[in-house]
C-alpha cells in the first residue's frame, strides 16, 4: 500500500509561485512513477506532471516551462514547483503514484493506483 499526503496549497496572485509537496509512504517498495493532476470545478482531472524512476519527466501542455516536478528519494517526497501562476491554474491538486506506467499512458489518470486527498490552489487577484 502507498499513502500520499499533499501540502503547500493556498491562495496566490497571478504571476506568483507556490511549491506543492507530496509525502510518499509505502509498506513495500517505493513507487516508480509519481505524478500530479488537478481538477477544477466541473472539469475532469487534468494531467499536470509526472516523474519516472531514472529521471524522465513529463508535463501537460498548459504548464510546460512554468511548472517543475521533482523527487527527493532520500526524503521520499515529490515536489511541484509552480511559477507564473494564472487564474486557470486554480483547482484541487492531487499527488498520485504507480508502480509502473508506460510512457504512452503517463497522462491518463486511470494509469495511477494511488491518490492523495488533494490540496486547493487558488490563483486570483
């Protein structure tokens, strides 16, 4: 079993930055894939970013360049650095994990078995 706990959400003005953290605990081996999705009211979950063991990273088109995913293996944490935030970045951000995901399925929410409870991010002036 894998448990994920997000933190770091909050309110920020457009153009600002936030860093989300995801604490990862596992009763067996640490997951090889960690990702972030977000969901705005009335919308489906949207892929934001993913990290695969070995260092490969993947990003959604709407956040490329502005967001950076990282993983601290020593602390067993994942981070999502979000810069140049826009109002359309508002939503609940979820940390997610899987033992393995093929690259062609990395952006699909159904590829991930484990989910955190989510943290709210609000970008507004």
